[in-house]
C-alpha cells in the first residue's frame, strides 16, 4: 500500500502523544480517530469491555481465515534475508492437461515418449503492506487443487525474516521487493509459465520485478492481476483527511513514524491498550461495506496487528518514492486484470484507472461498495474475475469449478 495502509493509520493513531507533538498534523489525523472513536463510544453504551474482549477471543478461536497451509519453503534474497513461501500443488487430474502435481522443490518432471512434459502454470500471489500471504485466504481456498499456486510473505512480514539490510540501516525500496519476488520465483517456480497476482504493495512489487527483469516478463509471464494498487503519485493521496491538513501530515509523518519505531515496545503496549480504537481505524481503511462479516473484520485486525510498528515505519518512505509507471508497457503483451474497490481510501480506484490508461487492453473492474481489502470484503467478485483471467491464460480449463468460498458483504459486482 502507499501507502498509509489500514495498519499504518492504525499504528500512527496508536501514539496520540506523537501526534500532539506534530501540531496541525495531529489535528488532521485526529479527524479519522474521532470518527472511529465515535463508533466505539456508541458500542460501549451497550457492550461492556469484557464482553468485547470475549467476542474477539471467540472470533479468533472459531474463524477459519488464514488457516490454509501448503508445502513450506524458503528463498534467500540478495541481502541474505530468508523469505518464507508455501506451494499448493495441482491435484491429480486437475491440471489443464491432466498432469499430476509437482513437489515443493519445483514441478515434477514427467517423461512421455522420451520428452519431458511442460511445467505447469504457477500463480504467484504477493500481498500488501502490513499483511501476509494469508490475506489471500478466499482466493487460495477457491483455487486449491485446480492450479499450482505460490503464496509468500514479504520481507519483515508474516513468517519471513526481518530484512537483514534494514537491520543494518539500509533503506528498503520497492526495487528491493521486486528482487525478493525474483528470488521466490527462482526457488518455488524455476520453470514454466507464471501468472502474477499482487495486492497493493504486492502489485508494486510486480512492477519492480518487470522493471528489473524484462526478460522474465517476456519469456515466462502469461497473465497479471493488479488488485488495489498504484504505479505512483501516492504522495497525492489524502486518505480521507481534510485537504488543509494533508500537506502537514505528509511533512511530519516520516519523522513521527521513525520516532514511534524507536519506541516500538511502548507503542505496541499502546496498540494493545486501545484495541477498540484500532478496530475502528482498521475497518475505516480496510472496508467500504457496512455489513462485513465480523470474523473477517477481526481477521484483518489480526493481520495488521502482527506488523510491528518499526516495520511500519521502515517501509513507509518507499511508497512515497514509488513510481513504476514507465514499467507498465512491459505488461502489454499478456492478459491483465486491474481491480479496485470504489471506496478505497489507501490506493484509490483512480490509481487503477491510471494503470488501465497505460494498458488499454486490460480488463478494469471497479467493485462497488468495496474498500482496500477488496479480496476479503468481496471475495466472490475477486475470485470470479481472477478465474476468468486464469482461463484466458490457459492456466485452468474453462470447465473448472472455481468456488466462491464465502461472500462477506452484500452487493458483489464490478464494471
């Protein structure tokens, strides 16, 4: 995302003292916090704190989201950082040509009449800022067994190692994430056609991959899906803040985040102590619908809460610097899906439209009543469009039965 993601907004609001020192920027960001706090206050009139805590624990215990696991593996980035990934193989007979599945080290080699059968198509999912590979839960469930998939955790996120270069003070940039994706592809899908799917920061990662490895794009990538992402100009996004306060927030936010990152333990305690406010902020920046499944809302909270504040601070500058619009023509020769929620406050749908302007043959889908985490909020819409893309790319046969796996809000659809 970048991006102030749902997690970024949550983390910065968690430290009210920092925002007070930021003066007018604190007042601007306070408008968001006030809106979330108002909703929390109404809830507190009827629901006690203990009951809310028990409800969270119940949702954590019963929610199936993020529970899917595959064959684990690790790729090594160019700075030595270990990147965690999982592979879901094709069930026997479910491949486009009826081929059996491969293994964790790469596609199984099958010999027919003295020739090796072609490697299967691999769909590589890249997640967004302050999330993990589990944010693709619904799409993973729907595609499981039908096509070979790779899900990975970006550096310093999920089960991947904290970036080693960042531990030594090296600035993290989107180009680094592109090289990380290349390392994952080399380890998990060293041969065969690729479909790249990325949400928010994950989409930016794909752009950086193409920019640095155009031969890979030309030789192996057969389709691409950009979900709620941007090719640049993220510094112009107002995140729903009053116009008068936006510039002030942009000026002080990097410094405030660095300060918060240096007090990580204190800030993390503050985040836990004000969980109700966090929940309101996360809902505002993640979803556009009013009737999202509470278990899905709680799942999003857990994903974002798991990102330490120092990682939030570490990644933020990369998004304001991000500009990969010049790399977009590298995607022109393959089927492209561009999808966004019409109420996305983090990477507004206008950014997806800007990508579509550079890729006129792409399919543009703006999902009504959807926010930044559109793949969790309207999973059936995202999965249906992704399945259509995979059919066009030849990754799955047209007759494949791709399930919806859980509508979590009303009025799914697109244009």
